């Protein structure tokens, strides 16, 4: 039995020396994060909704400018 164990260990050691690490090459096709300007998107949707209701957008922009939230010069 000892001879068999020695042979087994010798074969195992030989296999370990010969076997090199081969990394798996994988690519992901999903996006976990999409870079969006959430504030801009919200503001554009807000203005569109207000415009559809008939609200004057210029008045809204002037009010926001008074409280320093929007630069209407841009």
C-alpha cells in the first residue's frame, strides 16, 4: 500500500507541475450602470409636462433664476 501511495503522490506532484493556470476569458454583455444626467432628464421632462399643460416656460425659468436654481443665460 505504501508503494501505491508513493506512486500516487508522485503522479499527483507531476500533474501539478505540468498543469498551468489558464484563466477563463469571459465578456459581459450587460450594463450595470448607465451614465445619465438624472437632474437634466428630470428638468427636461418637467418642462415638457408644464408646456403640455399650457404653462409659460419663460415664467418658470425666471422664477427659478430668482432663487438661483437655473442660469437662464445658458
